[in-house]
C-alpha cells in the first residue's frame, strides 16, 4: 500500500502579492496515515554536486551525468548562508504550528497536492529538508531509493520541462514521500518554471540532427493541461511525447 503525506500546504507566492514564478510547498508528514512496507534499495545514493567547483570540467561532467542518469542530486557549498537556512527551518516549523484557519488564508489552498508517486511538472525543483527525518524516495531501475539528505544541502531534481527541453537527455524521475511511523517530517519545495510567453519543447539545437521526442507548446497551454489533468506519475511527459 502506498504511504501518503497528511498535510501539504502550497504557498504560492501569489498569496503574498508577488509574481508566481516559484511556488513553494511545505510538506509535513505525520505518523497517523496509511503506512505500508517500502521495498527500498538502501545501497545506492543520488550524486552530490559541489556548486563551488562548477567552474571545473570534472564537476560539470558530474552534473551532466547526474541529470542524465539520476534526475536527482544534492548540492553542497551552494552559497546559501547558514542563517538563511536556519530561518527557513524556523519559519516552516512556526507555520505548521499555526492554527489551521491561519494556514489556509492562501487563495490557492484548494490546489493542495500530496506526495504519492509523481514527477514534477516544473523545470527544476529545489527541496530542502527542514528536519532530519527522511522520507523522500526516488524511482531508480524500478526500485525506490531513499534520499539521505546531507545537513545543509539542497536536493535538486530535473522536472518534466527540463526533460522536454533536453529532448529526453535529462530525466524527470518519479519520486514519492513516505511516512516515518515515529516522527514528523518536514520539507520545503521550491518550484522553478519557465516564464509566461515562452514555449516548452525540445531546444532547437538538440533536434537539428535528432528527431524531436516531445511536442512544442506555449507555457500557458502546458500549465492549463497540468491543472486540468489527473496528476498521476509522469502524466505531463505522457501528454507531451510524440
Ligand atoms: O516532501 C517531499 O520530500 C517531496 C515533495 C515533492 O515531491 C513535491 O513537492 O513535488
Ligand atoms: Fe515532487
């Protein structure tokens, strides 16, 4: 049986009268929910990219292969100050300690999502583990691989849009969040998308000699399709495949 998160609150920046470029979700996973056995492959781990070394060929290659082979990686030495990270954690905890009515002021609250198996219909997702409890798992070679967050690191994943832009070279990987029977888990996801008025499709340079594997459509149409579709696994990739 799939495990599920019990409470996910989507904090679209529009709630705060700012542009909606990077919606943020805070996930809180508690113990009361349907909980099942997880057949996880503990022996493998997602790659770790050192952002401070990205001007070197070796680290760039590592990043390329991380996007190609895993679609998921952690970044360290990313330059986000420790105080900023601590503030994110305390804000997330304070937010979840608010009474329910106060959390639901967001006009987008009806679009709350869970973390059953899915790929992100974003370009890139940055995920921060706001406490030490694990729960994120990614699908690798038909097995669920648990992500072991490095303290202070961000987990990055290639979203459907990047898979499409790269004409399938980079992979948007299915993932899910499972519950810990003992402890509460909290994570903060920040979604990065293309701006309105642009197109989503394989980059022209990549399809000069190769066949395009996905359709090209305006961002607006992509978003509309995402909101009106049943959100199941890699549903946007299925819709965009040629
Ligand atoms: O809670 C997590 O770690 C996963 C969240 C997630 O997959 C998402 O928000 O798209
Ligand atoms: Fe996700």
